[in-house]
């Protein structure tokens, strides 16, 4: 039998000869070993689990004992000699030989190979120890080992200015700040030693600095060892010496604190802001007002409303195209990178996954910067890998590189929206309005430094990771050449409390999205949708007419025929008819809801024409005197008109309760429901003893619609012919009230179309006493004053208006400040309260609309005309209000179309169809009547309640005064 290593070698040699003997020998060697069961299970050991006298064998992946007089080294992967023992040989791992030093030379040299006598005692590792300020000398300049080590004191005198370095093996020159401040290597009182630098205690630099690292997501704040050690020194060196690296380091600490600052505390960002504000005399960098010389560019300023200007005012001077001779489909992002101490590292492209924490192939990582490619990357990364890959943060200032028309290379600064930024303890960048955003510049991916609480060499207590990075590219509206606005980096950081890095993980994402202003597309879509909604209403009328006609046909021809020629459809044959009724109801409900939403979202404003009648003496608080002031104009007239408008919102030409009760009375009490029985009798009553045939759904529908329409038409005719003429006409009364109150109503039901009620008093004033009011009415009755119309010598007070887009834009700009609680600082006074801001906006709107009616704005003027006959018939206008707005004379008070009053036909048919649909489903007129009235009241309540809120928000009328 072949055995051992020699047998294997013999077998291989035999195999090489390819003889039968060789093959047999090899099989005898291998087969017995393969036949035995093999196991590949190994014990799992971590290096840190090895004992003090063991090391981790990187080959066997297990703990192995060190030799005699040895212990584990600092890394744990080899052995070193114990203190007091010198090395004789060292081949790595445990393969070292140690020898005890003699009694007269107990110390070991720094390299561990020799024994030496120490003058000032030993360290815990058995090496020679020297006092502070001394360096250890063990060899001559030629390398000869001394029998006894010596400790040399570094010369701190003015000719040398040297101190021992950190290792203690040579003298080096003192830090320059020590020499500048004290002309020595000592930083004694009253000077301040911080961060290894020496500063004078005099000066106007803030003495109290906050070294707290804020972790707002976790609700924690603690003293960071990095901030405590380097914040004050970086800020002082930046402020006093304009040290470029220190200024960058201060900026980095501010960025690690999420660019957040509170004016009440001098943290990193407040210190940065202090230096920025107090170096206004220095020039700016590249003419960027936010970029001060010697300082990094961190902010775009703290003025609210600035972000939209940065993001959507100036397009990038470069074009992107997919298929052209000058094809450009690559976003060339570059970044200036800095380490945590403020040293510039290099310029680097973002390709290769610089900002992408998720690992992937280079091709897939670089696809993020292919123009037009929507990119999304998500993954979950172990916290242990994060700590290993990012021991210290790297900071990036991102730019977009482009080439101008002259083929010169340029870069454009890319703004950053940090969602974790707090301004006055508010996360302003999480607001939906971009006017409140505060844009920044510098970012990082992982911060494992500021979370170290006591020792910079220890594991951080907390870690901050950029878990969401999104790059937004906005296309310039109506561009033909592929122009874009500056890209925006949106970044969100997550704060993690480190407990067990090996079991903790974090989810991160990186995305690139492309956007454009969809306003024009939305207008086109809304136009199509409104057309479909209006078409739905007309189509509902078609279904309604067909179903009513069909129902009446069966009711009349079946019940009134003498010789039988038609029979009622069977219940199974009525399904198609019921489907048509359902379609009519669904389409009419859609039309009704559209009208309801349109009515409760109209733009309305009450123009008060009243002017002050003089001045009054008024005491001035705090000044101890009086001052003449304009007599205030009473607001009660506006409140009164607003209340009247609120009351007429749901005025109808019929009484809904009377309508429901009358129809129910005729059906159930009079007996019209008996006409819906599937028999030939036309009698309204049935004998209890007689057979009662089942009901026909077609006939029930026909009887219900006929009665509902008859009662409704009778009510409308009574309302128009008698009630409005002799009792009360609330619509015309409202117009009269406006004129008596000196209030006009400006109403926009669509973006550029609406109505105007001219209520300007012909007497100049309406806020007067009873005697003067009666005198004014008498003068009007006797035609002793001008007429009420907008045009002199006319009575026309109501108009349909088509306003120009310029007029609408101006209206929206003013109205935006009316409805916004916190406006941009450039528009509203920061010291004024929200209510005072709204009051100012109200007076601005009142003045603007009044001057518009008075033809003051020539660039936004209007003219008055009558509608053409065809325009009246079609209900549309043929002229577009391009340069001037158009006021159409309207004698029919068509402004009622934004009220229930002007939509009676729609409401009547909707209620009718609701009643019929419930009845067809339940075969119960009483239930149908109850539910119909209930839904009428619900929608009336919604119309009034939401209408009140809209009225209050649009006109500044306090909702508490609306009854």
C-alpha cells in the first residue's frame, strides 16, 4: 500500500508515466481518503475574543497561544515581548524569541531590540520615560546605541522656540500662535489655549461658545469631543488670522450641525455668521454676495423667498439634446472635497458613486448622470460597514461643469436643500412652499466624528448618515434648446444611536428626477375635463329626456289604449331602462358636484367705495399727546353685504320641502302611485278587497317624474310671475343693497371670467344718518341725481367680465399676501403681525380694484360692450381680452349662476333623479322622499359652511360675523 507523502509523490510520478501500475497506485492513494466522510464546519472566532496571551492566526482563523514571555500586540494578530524583555528574533506571529534584560539595564529601547538603562523611570510597556518638554535620546547621531538613555530638554528660548513633538523623539518649532501671542512656547494666563492654539483673551470675539452637537431627529444634544476641542480654535484662527484651513474647519463643524443656528447661542453656525457679518469690508469671491473672502460658501442667505429666485430665475448657459449633431446627454458634476480639518483634498467627478452609498457596478452608478434618465437606487447597509468605510467625514461642494459657446470650461454652483436644517428651531426646508426654504452648499455622507462624546479614538455614541439624496433637474418652460435651471440636491440625514454595529443597519437611497412646469399641460387637461363635465351634464339631460319620454310612453299608451296593442315590459326586460336612469343620475350628479365645487371656490371681493369724511384728534400711546388722524371708515356695511351674499347662496326658485311633501302627498295619499301598477286600470284608488298587481319600475319612474316636473314647473312659474314681482326678489334686492351700502362686488368664477356688481353710491357716501339717507333716496326717486350705472346716464349695474391675464396676475399677487400667513420678508414687514399683514393686503386689494374700475391703470384698462346675439345664444364670448379687459352689459343678473338660484334646472333634475333612483332600488316612495330631502339639507349645509369659509378667506370678513 502506498502511504505518506512519499507515496503520493510516487503515485504522481507513476501517473505521469501513464502506465497501468501508475494508475493503480494513484487510485490506491486517493480512493480510501475520498471514501471517508468529510466535514467543512469550523469554529467561528472574532479577533477580540482571543485572550491576553493569545493572538488571532489570520491563516487558521482561530486563537493561538503566544510563546514564553510574550503577550498579544495592539492589533491582536501577533505577539510581542513582555515588558523588561528584548527581542532576539522576530519572524511574525508567535515566531519571536524574547530574552530578559539584565538588572542594570531594565529598560527596552523604543524598537524593542535592545536593553538600556533609563534615567527617569519606565513606562508601563517597559520603555524609558522622559519628563514633559524633554525628548528621549537612545543612540548617537551615527546610530550607536548608548549604554544609558538621556532626556534632553528642548530649547524654548527665542533663538529656537522648540518643544518636544507628540511622539517625544525630537524637538520641533512651537506652534506659531504661541510665538505670536507670548513670544514663547507657553500659553499662560490670561491667554487662552484651545485646540493646540494660543489666543489672546482680549478682543470682541464671542467668549462663550456652544460645543453641543444637535441630533434633532433623536431629540438629543450633548457635548461633542470634536467640537469641544476644535470649534473655538478654528473660529478664533479664522477670525483673527483669516486662516483658510481653520475657516474651512469651522464651516465643516457648522455643516455637521446641519447648517442650523439659533441667534441666541454661539454655536458653530452662529460663529460662522458672526465672522461673515463682521468681514463685510472684505471682497466677495467671484462676485457671489454669499461667498466672503477666506470663508467657505455655506449659505444662500437667510432671507425668505430667496430660494425660488435661485432655483428658477436664471437658466444654465448650456443645452442638452438627445439626438443632434451637438448631442449632450451627460451631467458633468464635479466636487471640491475637504477633510474634516479643513484641508482641500482634490477636485473629483461624482461618477463612480462618490455620493452613492449603495454599492453597484460602475456602469449602473454612472447611469445616474445620464441626462433624462430617471434614476432610483435603494439598499440597506450594515452599520459596521459604514463605520469602517467612513471613519471621518468628507465634505463636498458640488458644481455642474459645462462648456460655453467659446468652448471655455465653467462650473455652476449646485444649491442644496437640507431637510434637517433648523432656522430658529423650525424645520423650514420641510415646508411645502419653496419661498420659505433656506438653501445651502456643502454636504457630507457620514459623520462619525461629532458623535464621539469623550474620546476621539473611541466608538461614536451617535452617527449621522445621509439616508436620502435626491437630485432634481428642472426644465426651463417653453424651452426649445434643452435648457435647464440649476439642479437642486435634496438631502435628508438620519441620526442613529449606536448600540451594536454588527446587528444594526440603515436604509439609504439615491435618486435623480426630471421635472418641468406642468401648468400648461394642467390647463389643457383641466379644459378637457371641464368639457367632459359640461358634456356629462348635457348627456345626462339626453338620458333624462329619453327615459322620461319612454316612461310616459308606456304610462300613456298602456293605460289609455282601448284595443290592446302594447304590453308592459317584463321585470327582466326593464334592466336596460333602469341602466339608462342610473347613467342619467350619475352624469347629473357629476354635473351637480362640479357646480357645487365651483361655487364654493370662487374668488370674490367687496370693493368699499366709502372715503373718510375728515380727521379727528387721537391720543398717541406712549407719547403723551394727541395727533390728528383720518376718520376710520366703518366695516359694518361690508359685514352687512357679506351676510346678505351668504344668505342668497342657497336661495332657490322652488321650496325643496314643499316639493318633496307635495309629490309624496300626490303619490301616497291621492293615489297616483296606483297608476304604476301592472294592470289596465287608470283609477287612482284600489279596493282593499281587489287584487293588487305588482308595480312596474318604468311606470313608477314615469309617474314620479311627471309629478315632480309638474310641481316644480308650477313653483318656478309662481316664483317668477307672482312672488318675485309682488313679494320679494332677493337677487335684485342684493344689487340695490350694494348701491345703498356703497359696496361693489368683484367676482371671478373662472381664471379670467366672472361678474361685477357696481354698487358705488351716486351720493358719494353711504355711512350716514337716517335723515340724510332718506334725503338721498328721495333725490333718486325724483331723478335729482345721477343714475346708478357704471357708465354715466345708464342704469346698468351688473356685468359679465372677461379680464386680461395681466390683470389676473396682478390680482393673484395681491391676493397671495391676503391668504398667506407668513409671506416673504421682501413683501411683508417682519415686525408686523399676521393680522396686520392681512389688513394691509386687504386695503391694497381694495385700492387696486377701485382704481381698476376707475380706469387708473392704462396698462390694465377695460371697455364696456353688449354681447352679440350669437354670443348670447351660445353662452360664449368671441373676443379674447388680450390687452384690455371686457365688461359685457348684463341685464339678466347672470351672476346668479354662481348661486343655487341660477342653477335651478340642474338642481331640480338632480333631486328628481335622486328620488327616482332610490325608489327604483327600494320600491318605497316615502324612503325616497326622506333621503332626497336629507341629501338636499346636507349639500345646503356644505354649501353654506364651506361658502362662508371661502368668503371669509377671500374678503377678510371675519367668519364670526357671517350668520
